[in-house]
C-alpha cells in the first residue's frame, strides 16, 4: 500500500490535521491528507476512495462539535471500514487499522477501534493546535506511530532511562551519599545553586520517562522522539524506539539480567541522570549495564542538571560513582579497558544527544546514507 496513514478530519479541525501530518511525515511515514475539501465543499471525490484503498491506516481526528457533523468524515470512515471488511473477506494478509484521536468527546460507533484520549483528557482542544502541551502531543503522535508500525519491518533501538522517581528522591536524607567519597545530597543541591530542593525534585514524576532533564517543559521521552524524527528527516535508517519496560525496575533479578544481556549486543540508547546516582536502585541498574560499554551499537550519555559554572559538582559525582564511564575521558591512563560504545559524560543538550544516537544507528544498521548528523 502506498500510504501509511490517511488522515480524516473536518474542515474546522484542519490545524490539528496539518500538525499531525507534519509530525508523522518527519517520522518517516507516508501520509495522505486531502486538501481539496476546502475548495470542493461537501462534494465527494472518487479519488478519495482510491487513496483510502491504498492506505494501511486511517487516523480519525474526532470532535463532537465538528467531526460528528462532517459528511467528509462519515464517508471516509465508512469507505475505510468497507475496505477492512473486504480485506477480511478475501483473506488478505495486510492489516488495516482505524485510530480515533479524540480532541473533544468520542464517537461510540468506533469504540472497537484504538482510541487515543490524551488530548481530550487534557482539554487541549479549547487551547488550539498551536498551544498544545508538547509532551501530551508527543504521546499522541507516538501512539499513532506505534499503531501504524505494528507490522513494520523497521529495526528497533532499545532505550533505557536511568533516573529516579520523585518519591524516591524525596526520601533521601540530606547526608545521603551516592558512594563513600561523593558529596552529601544536600551539598550537591547547594552546589547546583537551584532555588530549592523542590525545584530540582519538580523535574521528576513517578514515571521515569516524564523526567525533564534540562528543565522546561519537555520530558526525556519527548526529547528522544524529537531527535529520532529529526534523524529520520535527515536520511538515517528508519528505526523505532523500544523501551525496556517497567520490568527493568520491578521484575526479578533474572528478568533484569536478561534485559542487560540483550542490551550488550543489540542497538540501544542509555540515558543516565547524574543526580539519580544517589538512588540505590538507579546505581544498581547502572552497575549492571556497564557491560553495555563494550557494545559499539550503544549510545550511553549522562545528562547533567547544571549551569556551566556548576560543572565541577557533577564531575566530582561522576568521578566517584560512575568511574568506569568517567575514567576513559578524564584519566585515560587509569582506564581499565577501552569503551566501544558511543559515550558522553556531559551530554549537555539535545545536539550532543543527537550526535551519539546517530553514531550508534550508523554502526547498528551500517547505514550508507549516514552523514555527520546533528540535532537542530
């Protein structure tokens, strides 16, 4: 099929359709969005049926106020459902998917299909497409990509976010140390010159992928997805993220070791929060993943929460608590073994993160199109 996604929407919701089209396109998907409806009114175009027949998925942008009353939306969705029935009746192996993205309300007629409610729950529709929270929007787009890519042959890159949760960091005593010779937790925070301990802790939630490493609004998952989209736009081999899952933190030791063994040989990106080295759970997982430093398909990066003048505090912490990763960069004469992975102990922004990820992808998939790619 020529199109990965056909976007169905009402004229009043065009801004959301354009935004979705742009995001899916940068992620390497072939998108069909009919733009003639603005001139053609409600006249049904026969070419639309051909486009629908040639699409693996239909993304329905739903709003009770507008999509529910749109003849275009009703016809497009009915045509797509007919194609789904035809595929099933004729025993075709292709699997079509109808995905309902709810801006405001939802259509019970599509209850059996995948429904994405994030925007509706956040009341994002009233604010408009240009003002949507980037993390909420990122979740929506990635859910669409995941749904569309279920049958894709695209390779996966595992990603691991080694950071603590807010509740665990809140329980740390002021005199807690990451390792014997590291500074007490209160001294680290004072050295970082944050307004308060609460300001630092506000970057964390109970979901590790919602950590905001550089402050501001964007979570680590949003940053990783934006970097992937940018790399795909620049010609890197198409790949999908594959999170290691909650079992990496809650599973048995055998399960965690099994994940570690996968990451030793498969493409992966490991992101470490320096402050979270004070959390024993994070330190334990970090120590377990040290074997991944021998994997040339890995990108391993430490994201430090500091302003440039505060770099010595993080350097001191890494020297004590992450010496295997730290030594080859700062004390090469002491390094026990060379590191094969693409590493940075001070990945201070998305530009450096992008460089490391692009290098790992190049090695993993031997991409002949690879150039010196950087995030912009």
